[in-house]
C-alpha cells in the first residue's frame, strides 16, 4: 500500500520499518500493550458496607410520668471504618405486662415493637448531649393510670444512607412507679457566706395516691436558666427540703431547680420544679477590728489594730473626736490599707477619742473599735 507525502513523493510504509528496526520494535510494543489492556479486566470487588455497629449501652429511666431514653452514638462500622453515612435513627417500643417475662430475644421483641421515633441523620443535633442521644417518651395515654400498670421496653436501630442496619441494640426496660410532683415553690436567703435554698414538700404522688414517695431530692444550679446542668450540686440525695450553697460569689445571678427522687433503684425522678432566681449582693459589713491601741509618742499618736476575720476587707477608716467636741472627723479620705496609722495633727494637753472601722470590697463599713489617748 502506498501513500503520497505532502511533497508529492511516494512512500512505502513497510520499507520505513525495514530501514528503522527500532521504530518497528516500538510499534510492536505499543500494539501489544494496547491489546493486552483491552483483553485484561480488573478483578471484581464487593461493595464496601458501612453499617453502624449498634452501641451496647441503651438506658431508660423514669422522669416524672415520662421515660427518658439515652444511648451512645455509634462510632464504628462493621468493616472497621468510622461512622460517616448515618441515614436515620429509629426508636422502637414494646408495651408489656410487668408481671410477664422479658422477650426471649430480638425476634420476639421486634414482633411486638412499634416505631416510636424516626429521626433523619441530619436532624439529630437537638437530641445530642455530648456523645449521647437523649429522647423523651411522654407515654401519651388518655388514661394516665395505665402508665403504672405496664412495662415499656425500648431499642435503637441505626440505619445507614442505603437503608442498611446491623439490627437493634440491646433493649432497656422501664416499669414506672407513682412518684410525687416536683416542689411547687422554692425560697432563698442570701447570707454572708452561703445561699440557703428551701422548698415545699410535695403532698401526694402524681397518680393522686399518698403518702408521697420521696427517696430524696436533687438541687441544680446554673447561671443561665436555659443551660441547667444534668449533674446536681449535691453529691448524694438530700434528705431534707433545704440546701446551703457555699460555692457562690457576690454580684452574680443564679438559677435553681429541685427534683424529687421517688426511687433510687431503679432511678425514678420528677421533672424539675419552677426556676428560682437569686441575685447575690454583698450587703454584709465586716466585723470590728481587734486589739485597737492608741499610743502618744512625741506629739504623735500611733494607732495599731488587728484585722477582723473576714477575707474581703479592702481597708480601714480612722475617725477622731477631740474631748469636748460632738462630732468625729475622718482623718484620711482614702482607705488605709495597713494595720497602723500615725496621727501627727494633735496638740499637747488634749485628749482624743479614736475609732477604726473595717470596709469591705463592696463598700460596706463595719462597726467601730475605739481607743482613747491623752497627748502630753
């Protein structure tokens, strides 16, 4: 086969390969690689499954006449990869006879369970508390007494974006008991070193029965009423309807709530009481200085004293009254920050009466300590 070059000369392609053997070799290699690439196909790989491993710590506790559900968010898929394709969370609930046995396994639970919540993965934020998912089942029955004659069993299902799951978590069950309403009113008293909180004792349980089932109280405090913490101030349940908060500071505003613990095992706790707002203002003057002495030395009166016990003393004010005068005079406009003072504006042959008062950082002035001296 012959072709024509742009210059009009005839070219034999085969003769080019004979004249340039390297060119023929390269062309063969290119063709071989091309044919090999066309003939060889990649080995098939199964699709990578990113299915969340169900967390092992679902829990439920009684919250008033409701159920508070909680579980850790899954962090790992069944293939070992981190969870990043969560599509939705389903919460299942089965209602049981509290006298009957628990389900024999997941299959039996699933036969009786219904879907209580279905939350898309991109709408979980309002239900997250740290790394835990927290939801509330209001147990919305027209006859509220039904709540105390049933057992409620829950499980969570974490589904990826392809609709795949590894099945439900283990179940957590709750058999509610009648517990009291929360306290209706809280009272406060700000003292110099503490805030005393008291509250009304509930008179009946939420189902109308009595006496009220009270295993203790929990007290919560926040500086933002919308951010009440989950952990109470008290380390163990309070047995009396009062609490003294000593870990506070003046010129701050605190918000308090109280819950009633109806049962410790299993834990059953009331919803919180109304919020009590407490504004702390230091209106408490320090005590009087101690061991106040006035000594006349060379027409100068030297005053010495010992500080009171309070730790917020900012300084002292010295007052002097000359014998026969009705009104005392403050000796220095600024606070005296030390524990001594020298008064050189005195005259021989006169008697002076001195008083020293402690002043705290909020400007509260305490009672006086007095001393008298005669200048020779």
